[in-house]
């Protein structure tokens, strides 16, 4: 099974990622359907979700969309967080993984997912136990392959996943040092999330200006607060000039930069029109 190309990130369907305080918010169902329609029409036939995104709404809406449209994209889902915001019901214990996958299959309305990811490390469970469970699920045909998200090189080396999904962008290049070269050398697909750094590479955040209402910096700024720095704004302004010289959008150029270095990338549009620079980036890379 091949894992490459652009994947539609559905993390904000019905919420903002796995954050319980945002369950029921985020992208509304009608807009989620419009985003999936646009992605499908553009040839993006790989959808990426997680059991806890929107408290289960993301998986459920993808399943409803598939039944309504008669379409079957390649599916990635993930396990770690609670679908109801229960801090005591998280992690990668084998029994929990199996239980969570069963619920994901019901919400998605399928009998298997193509790729199942451990969403983040669990310090309370030996990684070997988690891997053994994932291997068993693959042997049983419930998942096509399994991978790791938000894991470092020691865990990746030990586990031997089919795919790694970490954060990677022009502003977040830590994996260039070791993870990305290791994945290339060992035939592990590297398909990162965050290729536009939470919107920072789209031009929406300006030096000295207030953050736009509804942006990630007004909802969950934590992962991106380090970008509020003059050096970062200098780089963004340089990227904007480079994009203008090439006659492309800033976001498309940043996204294409990731596609040229990785096996693909996960995009996370909040509206159907946000797919425009993604499609533009795909065309840039194909030239």
C-alpha cells in the first residue's frame, strides 16, 4: 500500500483537534461536506482524521459523506485522546487501542482503515506492547498499515512503522536533522502535518498586527507562540517577496516546499476555498 501525496486533514470538523473544550465548535457539518467535495474533485482522495477530533464528529461526518457521495477515500485515523474529554481514558494500552478502533470503524462505517496511527507517545505503556497490538490489528485485516504521529527518532527506529506523521514546515524543520533522513533510508513514508505552520505561512499574521478573529492564534496559540518573533516575521516577508516574484501565493510556495522534500503532506482547510493554495502547490510540484 502506497502512502504518498496530499491528505485532507479533517481535524477541525466539529471541533478544534482533540481539545475537549472545543468539541461542538470548529467547522460545521455543511462546510465539512463542502471541503470534502472540493478535495475529492481536486483529486485529493486521502482523508486524515482521529477518533477524538471533534469528539468523534470528524469520523462520523466522513462516514456520512462517504455514504452520501458513494465515495471511498483512503482513510487514516488515530488513537490516543479521549472522545469525550475524559482524562482517565487516554493512551495506547492494547485493550484501549482495540476498543477505540472498533468505535472508529462504526463511526466511519467501514470494516477497516487503511492507516492507523498512534497519535502521540504514551509513557505509561511500553512501546513494544502498543506495536504488538497494531501488528495484530493489521494481521486481522482491521487496518491496512500502522504508523506513528508526534514520535521522535528513537521510538521510530524501535517500532518500524509504515509511516511517520510529525510537524514539518519552513518554520518547523527539526525533523530534517535525523527523522526525515532515517525515514528515507529505511523506506518509511514521511507525510507531515502542519505544512503551513498553523496558518503562519499563509500571510495572515503580520508584524505588529492583531491576530485575526477565529484564527489558531486566538484559539489554541500554544504550539505557535514561538513564532511571534521579529526573525520569523523577517523570514515570512522574504517568503512573500519570493512568492510574488514567482507569481504564486505565499501559502502555495510554502506547501510546495514541503511536498518537494517529503512523501506528501496533510492539509487542514477551514473552508473549501482554503484548498486553493494546496491545489496550486500540487500544480507547482507537478511542473
